[in-house]
C-alpha cells in the first residue's frame, strides 16, 4: 500500500525507560501520564504490525479502562463475549467468529484482549451495512443516528477531494474514479459507528474508555475524535498513532514509530486485474 508522509504530528516520541508493572517499555512516561488523565484513549495501529499490538497492550495496562471499544469486533460478537468468558485464544476466536472477519491472526490481538477484563464494545461495521453505504450513502446505512453523527451533511468539496485522493492512493491508484465517493462514505460510516460505541461505553461505564482501531479512524483531523468533539466537547480525548519507518497519515497527540513488517505488495493484486 502506498503511504503519504506524516501530515501533522503534535509530538514525536521515543522508547521510555522501564516502568514496573507494564508488559513492555514502548510508551514514554509523559505519554502514559497524558493517557491516564484522559476520558477516551484511542490507540491506533497498522493492523498487521505485531509491535503495534504490543504498544496497545502496554497502553491498555496503563490506562486500566472501564471499557474497550474494538473496530474488529461486531456488536453481536461483543454480546456473545459478555455472556461467555473466553479462557484461551481458540475459544475467543470462536466466540468472536474472528476467522470470518478477515482481520490479521487473533494471536496478534490476543495480548491486547488479555490486558484488561473490562467489557468489550463492538464497533465493526457488518458487510451488509458497508454494502448499503456504498449503494445509498453512509447516512442511510447508519439509520436513525445519521443526523446526530453528521452523516446527512456532505463534506466540504476540499475535504471530499482530499479523502478521495487518499482512497485512490491507498488502492494503488487503480480503482475507478466513480468508486471513490463510495469508499469515503464507508470510511465516514465506520468512524461514526466507532464514535457511537465510545459514547455508549462512556455513558454505561463512566470511563475511561480505550479504543483499538486503525490509524485512519484514530486520526484527530478526520476520524473518531472529530465526532466526539462535536457531540460531547467536554470529553478529554487522547490519540496515539503508530507509524512504520516514520510514516503515518494524519494528526495525533503522539506517534510511536516501529519498523515496517514484511508483507506482500497489495498492489500486485491490482496489476493482475489489468
């Protein structure tokens, strides 16, 4: 996947000295302190980078959230998990139907799940809703909550153009132009569903709430935080992004860098289609 250079980064960070009681020593002390004073802590990631999940595990252990919102878990999966405790990765995978979701192996995420016994809130957009967003727009897919989350209001032309350009680059400059608005609509829908889950978790548990999600949904200039600031401006939200080899898109309160992982070039799939 092609990446853009870092657009905005409020703080660059390095590995901190050891802190007793934490699994790793990957998050600096000042970042940990800021996270611990927040109502909502959003922990971004590149999904298939194992080190990013190590950082998230450390973050969860430090924050001790009252709830954890997961982009990778459906509402139904979270409800099943609340009713049946999972004692091992295999059982957790079965309860969440992880193999059917298309996410990287659960083994990467299992330490993050294990880092807290707080309730899990699912915010994964089902395929049916994603298809509805592509056909009829994000507002239709979100239903009654669409106006509350601003999905009935079109983006500004500049914002729409910038998001379509990002989608085009993310898809190897190889998808039809007419598909770009649909991809932007799906991204807005996913942001809104994640934000809705955060607000519900805050209301039901009192916080703090941690969020496990990709960098694209975490970013302050476009993702979940923009919804939260509009709907509940009093919330103190802290966003940790995670880059690879110094590269990440968007604005964050802090960014932790990790080496990129070896992965097959996804653009090859587009080349074979041509």
